[in-house]
């Protein structure tokens, strides 16, 4: 218990102190500030320890290391974060943009994984890194899904047009399941289990099985939600729905991430349906609870990602490989979004295809899911290749969150200025 409480205290100290410092001094986007300053503190401990022979870093790593980031995210808080991000989604807006969101969530994720995997395999051959093609494709599936947490908490603060913003948010919420399905297939190829056969069957099971579980459980739990007058019991019903759906998906090998999103969307849809029929429900406590829980878990995750920055230092040829993976990630994202946009039809908010591709390429932030998937490969890969995959994933997550996140507003304003000159 002491070890667990010690880790929680350290994480909350980072969340409170760094958040307060950012509020009063730097005024960056909250999540970016937590990751950036946590990484700086970790690097500072490393430098101080090297200069003065004080073992600050090992103690910090030891405390934080008690929390398994893979287990913390995949087996702990991911379902709550996804539910919180989607429980306010407007179903009518999703129906209106279902085609483009589906193209991005499925088509762009698949193409992005393949493009990235092929590019990295070519670099591996040229640089004699010794990374096989199936592992490169698996690496692509790890880095292809955009992060729903980053999309809902960072991008919405830049005053994007409502419809474009909804498309970005919808894609990031749905492509997790596709990314996990691709990861299962390509990791099977990498470990020579199943030979990579049954890709469509796995994706069908991951996606549609999760949708069925999330929808059925949500419909049952919502019966209690709408009948009770107790605000706390409504919260408990929503917690039961998302946790039960996530657990059942784990048992049946469906995508728990997709099921969590479906639960959130279903609760939102049922609320809107009852409101349209004149039924009044006092949901202030429900909304406040999920907003606070989402913010807390989000903050802890970004601190953990920032402190885990030192994993990049374990990567062989750290500078060269980091530059390559960041560049390949941008190329893969641009190519995949560009390819699916050809079939998207007319885009909303006056956007042309080129502007749309630019915005979604630079707005394709990566986060905790990619790191958790990379960590899960430790037992199947040789240490040298594992460090390349994990370190490369961290490099992409840090670049997209910090560099792209900080400059996203300027990129968006530049795109809007060009669009306005054409009108």
C-alpha cells in the first residue's frame, strides 16, 4: 500500500504543481504543459545526477516504475477516458459525417500502418537495423491510430469549425479498435502465429463484436439510469455500463476501446432522445463527475508519458531513428488521409481536399494507446528491436503532442487564411 500511495502522491504533486505553474506563468495547453515539463524534470534529474553523482533519477524512476503504464492504460483507465470523451457526442452529427469518419477510422488507419511499415522496413534494410517486415508493419499499426484523448482535450481548444472538429474527434475515437485489430494481425505475423491470415475476420470481430456488446450493455444499464432520481446512482449505472462492456470485450477478444466509445455514444443518444420527447433529467452531477474524472486521469497519463521520456534514450542510434520515425509518421499520415479523402466527396466548412489533408496530418496526435501497445511487445521481440519500437513510439508521441500540439493553432490559422482568400 505504501508503494502505491507513494506513486500516487508523486503523480499528484506533478499534476498540481505543474498545472499551477502553467496556469500562472507559461499558459500552454494544459496537457502539453504536463508532458513537456515532466520530461524536462526527468532530463534535469539525469543531468544533475551525472554532474554531481547524485542518484536522483533512479529514485524517481523507481517510484514511477511501480505503475505499469501498459496495465494502467489498457487494463485500467482507458475505458473511462473514452467514455468521458464520447458521452457528449451528438449522434445526429455522427450520422451526417459517417462516411468520412469511417473512411478515416478504417481506411486511413490501415493505409497509414502499411505506409509507415514499408518506409521503416526500407530504412531498416539500408541502415542494417535488422527489423523484419512483419515487425515493421506491427510498428505501423502501433503508431497509426490517432489519440482520442489528445483530440478531445487539445484540438477542441483551437476553435476549429464544428463539423471539421467533429470529424477529427470521431475518427480518433473510432480508429483505436482498428489499430488494435491491425496490431493483433501483424503481431501474429511477427511471432509466426497464424501467418497473418484472417485479417478481415479479426477486424470484423474487433469492431462489430465490440459495437454489439457496448450497445446491448448500454441499453440495459440505461433503463436504471433513466428511472432513478438519484444523481449518484446514474453515475454508478454509467460506470457499470462501461466497465462491464470493457470486461466482456476482453473475455470475447473484442475491442474494449470501441465498446467504451459505443457506451458513451449510446448514453448520449438516449439522453438526447428523451430530451426531444420532453422528458427532463437533472444531469449536472453526471456531467460534472465525468468531466472531473476525465481531467484527472488525463493529467496523470500525460505526467507518466512525460516522465517516461527517458525510454527514448535506450534506443540504439537514438537521434537518427527518432528523426526517421517522425518523418515516416508524417508521410504515412499524409498519404493515408490523402488517399481516403479522394473518396470523401464534398467536405464541410468550405474545406478543399488539400487543406483537409494538411489539417488532419498535423492534427494527427498520438498518445498513450500507442505507448501501451509498444510496451506489450516486450516478450515477443529481441531487446534491441524492442527498444527501437518503444523508443520510436515515444519519439512520435512526444513530437506529435508537444511540437504539433503547440503549433497546431498556427497551422490551422494559416489554412483558414488561405481558405478565406479563395472566397
